[in-house]
């Protein structure tokens, strides 16, 4: 992987080609976003923006040749690059992976609140979206699936805001972590911005979860329940960091690490909740430091 990353940052034209090419591949948001993280960390935001503009110009030319929808390509580029560019810039300036992830967590909470400020009642919005998707499935001949979705709309719609925000946050964090991992493959870089296994989201965010949860229980308002859920689920990444710490610092077998990732694919929701519980508890009691002193 080091030769590929080295090639990307060697010349601006390489970066332009890399950004454009990865945006045309499957999992474009992950791959192209990770390339953008590497470029921001290595070259700074200004140069990465220029290279991104060059990639967009290249994609515009390609779209004319192959008659691809240019607007869709531009939207994909913005969705893939903008969030991780901002977080990588925070990471670069603060010299801290932890601070970047804390900023991402706060951004997720703000976005959750934004749904309720802009839409007033997001349930109505998501009911319409789910209805349109059910009609789309029915148009494809998937009548059974469309009927099932329609029947479940009343249950799913109130949960969609927190599912949407949590899922989006998950993708952005994975992209940031992957980009940082690729950046560390460059000669002489190493863990310049901290090690993932030492990640601790901190008691401020944990306090936010506690306050929002208590307030949601007392007031019963939807926006507080959504904020509490999103802020809590974010701690799964903290729990995953502990898994890596146990492997690298306490000799936990690597098979268990791979098992955790495999289970996330099979039993994603239960395992993510379990990791969030571990991470949230560690934010208060700092188990890793206690084990170091023991």
C-alpha cells in the first residue's frame, strides 16, 4: 500500500487522477474520501482543494465523453470529500485524531437537531421518503417488499432521523480512520496525530448523553430522544478502540478483533450497542489507564 500512497502524494496530477478514479469505483465515498484525507494531512487544505477542483474538471470531461450524469458525479464528490476534508483539517491543525472524532460527534448532534429545526416534525418527512421508496420497489416488481415497507412505515419513520445520522457518522469515521491509516504508511509519518487504540471521546460527550437521556425521560420529547440516542451510539467507536487496545497492549488474539468486525456485518445493531456501552463506561472510568497501573 505504501507505493500507492507515495504515488498519490508525489505530484498534484497524481492526486487529481487518484481522486477522480476512486470516485468512479464501487464504494466511492469510502475510497475517494480516504484519498482526500491523505491529501489534506500530507499537503494541507488549500492544495487538497485545488486537487479536488482538478479532479472535478477531469470528471466533467469524462462525463461528456461517456454521457454520464455530471450533476450526480458532482454531488457524489461533495458528499465524499467535504465532511472528511473538514475533519482532516481539524485533525491536522489540532494534531489529534481524538479531537477530530469529538468534533465529528458534536457535528452529528447538531445535524440531528437540524432535522427538527428545519423540518419541525421529521417523522412526516421520513414517512414521505419511505412511501416513495415503497413505490419505487413496487415499480421494480418487488410488491411483497413494498407492502412490508408500507406496513412498517409508522414504526420506522420516527426512528429514521437517528438511523440516518448515525449511519452517516459511521461512514465518515470509517473514511477518516482509513485515510489516517493510509497516511501513516508514508515514510516517517507514524502515529503523528495519536493512535486509534488510545481514543477516548471524553466525559464532556458522556455528560451530554447523560443529560439528554435524563431530559428525554422526563420531557418525552422526540428531539431529545434522538439526540440522546445519536450521542450514545457514537461511543461504539470508543468501544472498538478498546478492542484494538486489548489486542495490541494486552495480547488479545487477533482472531477476536477480526471476529468483532465480522459480527458487525452480521449483527451490526446489537454489537454496535454493546461496543457503545463499553466505550461509554470507559469514558467515565478509564479502564485502560487503570489496567496500566495495575
